[in-house]
């Protein structure tokens, strides 16, 4: 049945390529829509259509945009369905025959609350049901919309990039030893992420230092292993250049985010605001993290572009860490996950400007993580860091957007100062 649906759809799209974007939108919407998402093989269809998009040269940002929009609309429709019909939804035939679908969704929602909307996006059996449960339980619409958008921003790259990359790479010659190096590097990075997550989940006095050590171990490993990962570096740099060239549309908009202008604007906006809205210790923690990041970058001989990326990410990660200090662990995870779209946009902007070595890019990410985690652990040795006041949190969260808009405005007068870095 699944093969028949997929085959017919792909055959039709082969003759009507102009509808590919709308098709990705509809599949992402149905994947997130109550009832339909439980019956339609959305993941299979999405991987197949994104692979077609990659093979046909459709811009990756456009593909993620269609998928993101479909996911947001699908969840909003499910939420509206639950809000309008409440408990009467249980009388529908499909839920009378399968009451465990709503039961599992309710248990998950009651356990994780708002975070369940974000986590549920990635959990197949309950993905289409959670938004409907949120509507049934009268969750405020504005709160659901914010989490819906944040989760879709994280979901779109995870579900789009594998299929797109597979389709785009179908015509590429894969050199010898590529897969061995790629899977080895992937396993190492996943191990580092798992260690950091475990350390933070334990929430002990040693958690911050242990998480820092895990990232530092990964950073040292990447730095020492880079001479033996040349096949992966060269291959991915070539493929990334083919995907992001020419830098038009959304890719051109992302390009300034990887520049020194955005980094300096972000620092000039965040540091004084944090000093006013949170206090001296919080501003000192941010300054220490930036200093450690710069020192580590110079010690590792990162290029100017990679150092710029790591400094921008250091500022953003510290901002999120400080603003989420009063939240529970899982809500902090949701809060910190907001960095993922920024990482994607900054990296895409960097890819459009110059050839990129994957190991150096990973080193820049790990440098930022080490600097933030170590400075946070060091400052909290003297006592917990209090979060900013709620109104200041709202202001601080808007500052990266302000810096991005200013960096797109053609502001060039900061360039002489940025050259000093």
C-alpha cells in the first residue's frame, strides 16, 4: 500500500515538477494533522519528495521553508480541532476503535506539559495527536503558536536534510573511505552530545565541569583527527559548494549572519542589556565566555570565518543559558534548542561565502560550547546565577533579531573594527 502510494505520487511529480513545493507542504501538513497523520506514511513520502527536490536542484532553504510551513499549519489545524470539539473527539469512530491513541497523547502531555509539543514533533506514534490534546485541554493559543513555530524550525532540517542530501548526492562520485570516515565522525559527535545531555540531566555540582570536559574531549579529538579526515573534508566542501551556489534568495539573506558585522552588533547589543537587565555577574559570565572562545580559537588556529561563527554562537548560547536559569531541566532543553535554527542559518551563510572544512566547522561549534559551559560552571561556583527579570528576557530575546536586521541593512562602518579580530 505504501509502495503504491509513493510510486504513484513520484510518477506524477516526475511529470509536474512545478508542484513539488506544494506537495512537500501538503505532506508535512498531513504528517502533523490529527487522524490523517496516523494513517498517511508521511515520513516515507517526505523523504522521497525531498530526495527528488535535491536531485532536481531545488534550493534547500526553499524545501525547508515548504516543510516548515506545512508542519506549522498541520499542528494549528489539529490544535483548532481539539479546541472546537474538546472531549467530543473521543466519539469519532477512529478514536473509539483506538482509544489508546488519545490515552498515550494525554499521558505524554500531562507528563511534559508545553515541552510535549516540541518533543512530540519527533515521536512518531503521538506526533499528530499532541496538538489536538493541547487544544482539548484549552492551552493558550499564543503559547501553543510559539512552541509550534519553534518546534517546526527544529523539525524541518532534521526531516528534510537527509532526503535532500541523498537526492543531491545521487549523481556525485563518493570517494574511497568516505563512509568510514563520515560514520566514525558522526558516532564521535553523537557520543559527545549524549555525554553532555547526561551530565546536564544529572544536575549535580560536577555536571557543568563534566559537560565541559566532554565537549573539550570532542574538540581535542576533532583537532587531532583532522589530518586523517581529509576525504570527508574535501568531499563535503565540494558538495556544499554545489548546493549553496549561487547564493540567491534565502541563502543570500543568511550570508550576513556569518559575518563579523553581525557578531559585533550582537555583542554591542547584548552585553550592555545584560548588564542592565540581569547584573554584573551575568555580564561577566558572558564576557568570560567570549574571551575563552577567542583564546581557544587562536590556540587552535581557527580561521577568521570560523572564529566569527564560534563567537556569534557563544553570545547566543550564553544568552539562552542565562535567560533559562529558573526553568526546569526539560524546559531548559526546549529553550536551548532555540539555538538550532540560528546554527543552521549562520552555517548556511558561511557556506555561501567560502569553501568550508567540516572539521574546522565542528571545532568552531565545540569551541563555543566549551567556552559557554566552562564559564557558566566557573561563575556558579560562587552561587547560582539569577535569570533576568521577565520583561528583560523578552528584550534580550529580541536582540539577535535586531542585530540580524541591522547586519542586513548594509551597515559597513563596523568593518574596520572587525578587521582587528
